[in-house]
C-alpha cells in the first residue's frame, strides 16, 4: 500500500503460526485471548517484538493503552486489562536485565 510516497506493509488480519506458538509459551492468566480473537494483527506484532525488541514492545503496548477518542470504541476494558497483564508479565521477565544495565551505567 502506498501512502504519501511510502510503501507500508498491510497488517496480517489472520493469526500467524508463530503467534500461536508464542501464545502457548505464556502463562494462561496473561494470554491475551480476547485481544487475539478480535485483533490478530496486534497479537502478531506483540509476538514479533516479544523476545527481540523489549523496548519497542513496551512502547507499542503503552501506545495501545493510551486513551484516545477513536480508540475508545475499538478497545474494550477487557482488551486493556489483557494488555496491562501482558505488559506487567513482560516487565517481570526483563527486570533483572534492566537492573543490570542501570548498574553498569553508574560510576
């Protein structure tokens, strides 16, 4: 798709096999089942970023959680709760790495 001279990829509206495998690795209480069913392209993006780009993943989830008028109708509280649970779980996995990085910067 072209938009103002740029070529952009269309998001995949079907759940990718890699995304299904990623979901299976998550604890049941943080699997975003409702979000995945309603917005497979978001789940695909989360799966793609999960292990390789933690900083970008955090920014992406934060952006999804920002309350904007257009998005209010699109995302229910259920989706927001799932994203918040996923964000907290992801942060718990990276807390040691983040702490080590901060300690290495302190003189």
